[in-house]
C-alpha cells in the first residue's frame, strides 16, 4: 500500500471527527525541499466545505494525525499546505516488504482481464530497417513490456508490407541485373541486398525519365511512360494473377529480407509473438464493407465506390472501396483489426505504433470500427511519434542515403568503445568482455536517448552526446548500476536476510529520500502504461540514480564502523540496483556488472 493510500482514509477520518464533514478527495503533492516533511496535503480545496482558515485547518488535521496515526511523526503548516512528516518506522517497514521482492513494482494480471495487442515495426520488404524503424521498434517493444508490467497480458505483433509496387521494383531490378546474387554468395544481409536493388531500380528509372524528357515528353508523361515502371506494374499484375515464376521470385527475395530483419531484431533486442503479412490481409475487410452498407455506416456512390461520411465528426468523407471493387489501406486495416480479435479472442484493445504522419488515418480507422459496433474499438490507441533526425539532416531511402539500423547500432558500439578507451577503466578485461560491454553501453545509450523523450516530440539524435557518461544518459545510469555491483562484491559479510526496525536503525535523511524514490516505482509503471510513455520510466530511473549518487557522496556505506548501518546501506544499495535493472528491462536496456 502506498503512502497516499495509507494517509487518505486517515485524513478523511480526521476531517470527519474534527469538523464533522465528509470529504471524498484529498489532494497531495511532493513537499518542497526547503520545508520539513515527506508529503504535502493541499488544504485550499477543503475551504469550500469547511469554514476555517488554512492555518487553523492544517494545524487541527496535523495534530489529529500525530496523535492517532502511527506513521505520522510531525507536521508543519505553510500557508495553504500541510507538510506531513512520516516516521522512520513507516519507511523501514516498507523497505522490509520490498527488499527481497523480485517482482517489485510489477502488478499481477487480474483474472478475466482482456489482453492488449501492441503492433510495431511493420516494415516494407524492399529495404533494410532504418533510423525511423529504430524509434518505432524501441517504443513499441518498451510500451508492450510496460503494459505487461502494469498487470495486463500482452501480445506483440507486426504487419509486414510484403506486397505492392515497391517490392516489384526490387524484384525487377534483381531479375535484370542480379546475376544470381544471393546473400550467401555476396556475404550481404538479405535485406541489404534487396535494398540495393531497390536503389538500382530508382537510379535506372530516373535515367529513363531524363531520356524521355530530352525527347520532348513532359516530366509527368515521362514518369508514366518510362519502360522500367511499366514493367514493374506488369510484374505486380502478374503477382496478383499468381504467375508461378513471379510468385517464386517474390517468395525467395522476401525470405532473404525476413532473415535480414530477424538478425536486426536480435541485435536490437526486440521480439514478436505473431506476424501478419499484407499479402494475406489485403483482401480482408471487403466483406465488412457489405455489413457496413447494410448497417447504414457506409454509403455507395453512383460509380459503385463505397464511402463513409465523417463530416459530422469534424472529419471528411473517406473511401473504403474503389469503384472497381479493390480495397484501400483503410479497408485492409479494418479487416486486419477484426481478424486479430478472431485469432486472439482474449484481446480487448490494441496499440498501433506508427509515425505521426498517420494521425488522421488512425482517427478515421478507430471511428469506423466504433460505428461498426465493435466494443473493443473503445480501447484502440495510436502510439504516434515524431521523426528522428541526425545532425546531418533527414533520411531518404530511394537514393540509398538511408541511415541503416544495423550501421547505426554498430556505430553506437564503436562510439562506446572509443569513449571507454579514452577513459581507460577496462584493465583486466578480456577482448570478449570488452566487446560485450561496448555493445551494452552503445545500445543502452541509443535506446535511452530515444526513449527518454516524449514519443510525440521530434528527436535530433546525436550519437556522441548519447554516450556521455555524465547527465541524463543511458551510460550514466549503467555506470551507477555497475558501481553498486562493485560495492556488493566488496561486502564480505551476510547482508540479505537481516530485517531492521527503528530500535536498530535511525534513517539518515538521504536513506529516507532513497526509500521514498523507490516507493514511487509501482505508480510510475502504472502511469507509464496508461500514458503509453517509456519516457516516464526513463526519467524516473534517472531521478533514482541521482538520488543514489547523492546518498553515495554523503553517507559512508562500507566505510562506516557501525555494522548495522553498513548492512542496511548495502541492502538499500542492492534494492536500488535491482530497481534500475528492472526499469531498464522495461526499456529493453541491459545493465553491466562492471564498467
């Protein structure tokens, strides 16, 4: 039970006894550092119900609490605020209950609760994953882990865009100039090989456009009449018609890409429970259009196309079926959502991790599903996020200047190596241990830098800045964890089993502050889950680490002669380290035992 949960009924009782008034809500805030106290009650809202002034009100409530509530040891009133001092006994009891709890902060699933499906990654199969996918994957994976920690069952999924003209462009370029290149005979990852042919197609397409313009065509005509684009369009028609040699090539090249993606996901530390493929889902939803027409949700135009009119919702008319009977992306997304609930009947909500350029699309999608009468449509959330830029500028993919995810992760490891070597703290490490550590630091820096920012904000990613060992960075937090592990290794006495009471331990102010910070962790997880925000976990962990480093500077741990204090401080350090590892686990970040 949290401090707020403990105090609320006691304060309500105090107000009932002293003022003969029932109040429903008590407002709390953190006590300002310049005042004594551990938690502050805001008095102003009560003045509407109780005829009193804030000072008298605060003094009467405070006196009642000190006399009747064992957790409260003192109070002071500053204008409209009651600063409450909590006893050491409360904090020691709390610490004793959590210190060996390996699942501290995590909530157990409630029986009968609906599961949540989180979609992320969802790449095209014509190129490798890039910097934008890195933010998408890190966000989606972390939000899934946080929702799971908050007490929900979670399924992680993605939809792979494995069909369409963009795939045919890579296939056609390989067919024309590939000379039977494969990932095996070139040593290239499959997604990179296929991506090279996508770039090659674009280069040839541009050449043909320029030639046609030189012959007197307009740019628009040249784009439509270039032989290579006509061939790609024909290949797409052949794919849709099921032409065996086209299907075989499509399967072969897509498999190269899937193998490449799998390697990237493994390096990134993300995983999935299920996969959906656009080639299987693009026809889904067409049958729902008929149901929508019968329900009056959709309307058919004279040309046979089907629309939904959302003007009364402040949006516009949206097409869901073309006049030739072919589906649009919206139709496919409607069908896929419905299919997922059929495949996983315990799913009662979904989170879509997709960039903010699709904000409007998801507004419309969720509204359509609601109008079609699906009760789970109330629990759909678009985890919208901003672009990631590098100092050198924005990414482009067709020209082959994309910031590749694998290259970025390798560069991060290399940056971590260079900075670690400069600091020169790795004596006695084997080459293998060093390589593992550089990877842990480099990826931790990347993930933390991206996840500490509110998802909606655009990020300018600076690799060097992210690997700084000072400030609000992944390596700074990892270094604190490693420092605590060093303390624990040096503690040559049994410290785990002992439980302390106030008769044995008088809490130092810094110890109390640290326990208060630990106490916030369960609530932070719940808030992060409700807000779909890993940034709340990241910044909580930074605050915890800052508090620990202040404690480390001010309070002797192994250096004290008092065995009781020494044992308690090692226990406290251990719990802080466990909580750092737990919180970083929710962000998909590893912590090193030594640094």
